[in-house]
C-alpha cells in the first residue's frame, strides 16, 4: 500500500507485527526492528534508522512508525 506525502511533512505508518503462529508480537523495541522503504520510482530500498521516538508500540501487536 502506498501513501503520497508532501515533502517536509512527517507521516505515520501503522504496522501490525505477528509471530509465526499469527499471534500479536508485543514488547518489541526499536532495536529489534529493521525497516526499509522505497520511494515511488526509486530502483532500490533505503534503510530507516529506528529510534524510541519514531517506533512506538500501541498495544496488541500494533506499532507506529513515523517518517
């Protein structure tokens, strides 16, 4: 799913993390997550550095990633 965002505007991505059994993956911290993104038209993915500020657990396996 894509989202168009104007330059210099932050955007939030809601992510649902699950275990291999399909259960909510709770208690993850930013150091245990690797995030990559690709802008439309770019040939390759870029790494996003995760921090305690831009990776927040919302509960029940839901997390917010701020770009």
